[in-house]
């Protein structure tokens, strides 16, 4: 299957430079040559679902894991705002809620000690105004090393 795809692509782009075929340009940085490919894509975030999703995840609060979350929910604490009435988790819930309400995804990520690709961080992106995001991926040319 891949061989057929390979030959079909070779036939389709025969005689064409790589830059032209993939819409790239050659750039030099730090003495090395690379291909730069860029494009713009509009993304629509479903803000309402994101707010509901993130506010119902009690594990956003430091000290709350899956077992504690289940116990708290059985006691009637179903959302982060509900924890404002809980003696032990009131302060942390207030901090997290403040970050969520202000759309401070960066500090929320730091608070959670989470990677940028953590599901909770990606969900929180839906809280932001969906105007413009820049995503950057880089991989060394001719290398199998991870970026």
C-alpha cells in the first residue's frame, strides 16, 4: 500500500523541487539549513463544553486524586465552585477558579505541573478567546532525534 502511494506521489510531483511540492522555503539558522513550512488554519473551540468539563474535574485541586474526587462528589461537591464551601479545599479551589475565570491557562498549567499536551490544559484552551493561536513543531532536518 505504501509503495503504491510512494510511486503515485513521485509521479504526481515529478520534476518539482521539494520546496514547491510542499509549499516550503529554505532557511538557515545557526549555520544549518532547514525547510520552513507554515500555514494558517482556523480553529473553533467549544467554550461552553470546555467550561463545564473543566469545572467538573475536581482533580484540578492539589491533593485531590481519583479516590478523593469520587468521595467529594458523593458528598455533593460536584464542581470546583462547590469546593469553595469545603473547609479543606476552599483556598485551592479559589486559586484554580480565579485562573479559570481569567483564562490564565499558562498559570493553570504551571499549577497543575502539567505538560502543554495534558488533556486538562487542552480543555482549558477552550476558555480563551479563539482569536489566534500559534502552534510550532520543529524537528532537526535529516535527524531522527525528537524535537
